[in-house]
C-alpha cells in the first residue's frame, strides 16, 4: 500500500481513541475499545480518505467521517460473531467480544458503536448541507436496505442452496454497501464532480466484490493462524461462497475480474488516482 | 390525554408504516414491523410533537423526526428483552421479538431499527443547519453517554446493592435521555427561544423520571394482564427500583414530586402548554 495512504492509519486511530476516551462508562468504553483496537486494517476509513485526497480534499477535516465508518464496521463484526449469529470465538486472532466479556456486553457494545458512528460523523466540521448528505448516505448504506439487510439475507441463506446472483446481492449489501458509501462520502467531502463520483462508486463497488471473494478464498486456503479465526467455517456450515459455487479457480478469476473493473473505473477519473490503485494491493491476484 | 395531542398518533403511525414499507427484505420488514406495531403508546413522538405545536411549529414537517424516536425506542426494547439481557418472553402482552422469530432475527431487527431511526430522521425536510443539530442531539442521547450507557449501568447493577443516586443516574440515561431529547428536538424544530428550550428540557427530564418511577411502581402493583409482561420481575431479580429503595409510599411521593416539577417547568414557558400538561395524564398520581 502507498505510504501516503497507509499514513492515514495513525490519524484515524487517534480520532478513534479520542472518541472512545469520551465514553463515561468504563465497562462500556473497555468493550468498545477492545473490538475497535482488535487489529482491523481500517480499509473503510482509508478508502474514504483515499477518495478525498485523490480530489485534493481535506483529509484532516474528513477524519471524523472516516473513523465513523470504522466504528460502524466494528459494531457489525461484534454482532455477527454473537452465539445467535455466526457464533465465532475468534476474530483477527483475538477472542470475540462475547468471549472476552459476555453476551450482554457484546450486544450493548455493538449497539453503542452504531450510535457512536452517527455521533462521530455528526461532528465532522463541514458545511451543514454536506453533513446532511453524509448522514443520509451513511444511514441508508448501513440500514435495512443496506448492510443489515445483507446480514438478514445471509442468515436466511444458511442451510439453503443459493445461486451466484443471490450470493452477489447478499454480499453487495452485507459487505459492499459500507465500502461503496465510504467512497461516496469521500466524493461528497471532496466535492467531486458527478462523473468522478460515479467512477469512485464503481471503483468501490468492484473493490467490495473483490474483497468478499478474497475473504471466501481465504476461508478455504488459509490456516487458522493466517485467518485469525476458524478456517473452513463456511464450508463446514454449508454456507454458499464463491469457491463453493464456482470453484477455487473460478473464484480467483472472478477476483481478478473485479480488480480489473476497479482499475478501469480509477482510470476513468479526471485526475490520477495512485491512492485508490494502492488499495488494490490488498488483493492477492498474483496467485492466479 | 388531549385529543389534539393524541390525534398525532395516526400521522405518526402512517409515517412509521410508510418507512417500513420501504424495507426490501420481507423477513426483516416483518420483524421490524412486528415490534413497532406491538402497541406502544408513542409517548416519545407525541412529546416531540407536543413541544413543536406548543411553539406553533409545523407538526407535519416534524413527523419523520418524531417517528424516528419510536424506531429507536423499539430497537432498545427488542435488545433489552433478549435472553442475554432481561430475557423477557412477553412485552406489551405479545411475544417478544426473539420468541416470535428467533434470537438472530431479534438482534438484526433491533440493529436495523437503530439505523432506520437515523435514516428517517435524516429525511426530515428542514434547513440543513436544523437537521444537523437534530442528528447531533439524537446521536448523543442514544449513544454510549446516553441510552446505551444507562443500559450498561443497569446490567452492571444487577445483583448489586445500589443507592438511590445511582438508580437515578441509571434511569436518567436509560430512559430519560430519549425522552429529554424528544423535547430538545421539538424545541429545535419549532425554533423555541433558549429559555423556552431549557424549560421544555426540564419538563421532559421530570417527565422521564416520573415515567421510570411509574414503571417501577407498576411492576409491583399490577397484574401480568395489566403489565403485558411478567410482574414482580424486578423484585425477583433483586433489581433496585424506587419501591425497593424508598418503599411504595416513597415511590408514589417521588412520582408526585416529579409530576409537580414538570408542571412547574411547563408553567414557566412563554406560551400556554396544554399539549404538554396533557401528557402528564399518563401518570397515576391520583393513587397517592
């Protein structure tokens, strides 16, 4: 990853730390911080900031919005891991929230992180019109017709045969919506033109699809140590994935196709976008 | 309750229905609607609308903000009832969400309702400066230093002796924050003066305290049919309540005191406030 892009990790962390330090209840603060600091790659904040800086926007000013994405993402992981959901004991090599604390704490830490995401986003120092647009985009992306809707589709699909189109829709909502809105919010913050905004949306949508395919591939090819969680879990649970529906070779081809689409979208922008292209280093397309 | 105030229930319901009809996933929509339509009194929306109309604001325009309060409140009830939390099978005389559906659905319906609250709030047709202020107030009130923080305090207090001051702080966050912000948002929407805004905040804070004391009293004095849930649950779980800390007579006196404080605050407004005073009919102070 470009040093310029990765360099934003530290300011994002500081923004997260500053927010969490404002939480009065020590038990709640500890549970929120435990999961926020559990080693995430901060891809969503970095994507937002890469878009902002691509269009010469103010990355510093965008930090609360960028960090809000991470708070929201963290809530979704905590709730996904709950016993009633995916029932995972490990996440990124650390105990999941309900294992480290207890189930009630994990539910409430997740709930608090969702509110916190909106709270932090609403503190972004931009024109009110801009902030309203950010809140509208964000709420739409994470809500019933976005991330949560995808999670429900995922739950309903378990134990059922689903086709590739259904898997794609599920993944587009569950994982794609938050990545796409990171780019959309970056475009709003940097006041990108409508054409540029459409291309970064296309970039982020392809990035999101590639991200989920990579995740599906990792589940069958990586060890527990590499994954930081139980491998082959999708297969064991009869969960549809790219490899289960199109095979490992087919999944790697699909991954390559999505990365190519993302590159193409980036090439259509009115400005060079090394920050965005650098994010594609995440994908292991060289394995093909 | 004043007919004028109660008459807002129908437009609030329509706003909720219209929002829920936009949810694409039928399973998620059914779970969200089940709890939203489980017979709530819509006190929070009615409080916001009573404040708006007290200051001759536009109630119709305020409906998305008012309904957002109910979506948020409903999410908090669904999650409170979960097995890992209060483990309630009944709520308002109907099966709780995790009993009617399953635990995963209840978690996700709650999550979706929280996002939905922000989504609907962000659709309020007011000046961007006003909307930003509403989102800021709302996010703060429902987040880690508001409602969720109170819920964590409540959980931590279980099985421990707590004093009245701790119980009051817990209830102020868990129940009071959302009622107080309903009034604050109403004052913002109606562009009330700073003095009037402070008095409606005082009114709603007293209302919130009275509401929680009434709830504690009902738990020990009402039957399951009246409560719509298991009675004496607080006592059985060794949960601190007003009656357990100051006795039933003390609790009824405290209730009367809070209602009197609310009336006093309403009397200090620059305009008559029959809509606000009518909300106090909710409390059974005649039993004292």
